[in-house]
C-alpha cells in the first residue's frame, strides 16, 4: 500500500553506457566490474553484472539508482554515496554542483553544465599500446599469462606526473622513444609536467600506461590473449577515453631526471645471460646446444609481449618423436612455462615474455635469467 501523502525526498539517477566527455556518445563494451553500493534507503533496478557485454546497437541504459531520505540534502548525500563506483563521475559531478544542491535546476540544466573529466583522450593508440602494472599476475597460473611490464626494472620508475588532474599515476618509457608535447620534443627519463588539453605523442607506438583500467584477479595488467585486465582486455584504439586519478601524490610533484649512469643503453646486439633447461638433455643434441649459444639470432619483425620469434638455424633434435608428448621431437607433456624461456614451437625458437602462454607442451631449452628481463 502507498502512503496517503508523499513523505521525504527521492532522487533517481540513470546510469548509461555513454561518454559525456564526447557529447554522450555510446560507450559499448564489456563491463569489467559492477559493484553497486546498496542500503536500506536505496533501490537499484538493473540487469547488468560483471562481464555483461553492452552492445552499441541496443539501449544503453544500465541501471536506475534511487535514494530516499527525509530531506533533500540527505537524499543528495545518500545518492552521492550510492554512486561511489567507477565510471559515474559525471553523475557525482552533477550532485556536487551548487545549482543542483540548491534546487535551481531546469530541464536545460545539462546544456549549461560544465563537466571536465580526469581522463586521457586517446587520439591515436598506435600499434600495441596496453594498460599494465607491476608485477602483473606472476603467481596466478590457471592458463593466465604473467602479464605486467615487458621491462620489469625500468618500468617501475614512476617519473611521469602532471600539474592538473589529467595525469595517470605512472607512465613508463623504456625502449628509446621520440617524445613530443604539443609538437615540442621532450626527453626520456625525465618527469614530464603536463596541463589539461596538451597533446602527448610517443614514437614508436609500442608503449604501455600503468595504473589505469580495471583490476582483474589482483592486477590491472592487460592480457589480450585471454581478454582480461586493462581496458576491455585488449590493446587501446583511437577514440577511447581513459579515466585517471584526480589527485597527484606529493611525491610526484617535483622535477626529477634519472641520473645518466642509470639510463640503460639500447645497442643493436644483446648478450643475454641464461640458464640451461628446463628441457635440453635428451631433447637436443650437444651440437644443437652449442648452436643455440653460438648463434647471433635475429629478432623477427612481428615480436610482441606474447612472444619474440627468433630467426636462425634449426636444431637436429636428439629424438625421433615426442614420445607420449606428441609426434614431433619438440613435443613434451604439458608443463608450466617460465617467463623468459626459449621455447621451440616448431623448429624456430621463440622467447616467451610476460604475455606468453602459462603452460603448454613444447620444449623450452634455455631460460633468460630475471636480471636480464629488462633487455
């Protein structure tokens, strides 16, 4: 039964899969995390949950959030608490607006409402820009790649910040890059202070952003092969907007540059320290092992965080077949792949970096030590 007359104040907020920073353009994709904050005074009508795929060709309404209180200010405070979830910054900004709080709103309120999100506008994403963090998921297992940064050491140098709310917590540049801010060249290994509206350009385009995206299974690192982490579980594309932190820690407010003696060098040829195994004796001939260490391998042009193919001579193998592992001598029963291993997925070897498969049934003959993963 309904009460005889209205009692108190109620506010309803509608949560849409839209981007208010782009004139409310549709924002389809997979909902990485859905976690509503409910109370006795709130009501949430929704059918979505974590993992729901929002189509661009369907209604973009995700939920109706309602809150009731004896006073209008109590309803506003309650609604604000109910919307303390990701991707509803626009609604909380409306609730905090002075005109809305005082009730001075009309149907054209949004036409004059100024909304400036803390975000990075991806103009062009390049070939393979992903969201990552350290250390990723090194102990996850269960078919999950380790993820995390390609360069475990230099990626942890958080030397990037901003003078406004537009900056992420960290941005890591490891391999040599050309950096430009509004067309003006800038240096690597130096903390860059940027203002809202400035354009950052990085060449080449393989890079990664840390402390953005949605956390899945204890990490924000992107694993594109299994569509987990980062932004929609994949590499970024142009036109996307990445939400960032609104405040900059005091530890990142000062200017800093990495001492020259600590800046890594990037030669055309690398000598990597390795350990033999886990599969070598009985699988490769002695001459194969010698060939493996004496050869100057060439990196295939299509290298990626999932695998770095090497071009060079082929082994002769010590076995005629893979016995119970398979028909080819590089087959073995499935086991866990170590990061940095040299894996023979055929007669051509492949170095397995952070987004390699977690396990499989191919011979790994030698493994790069962790101290050399930065190379």
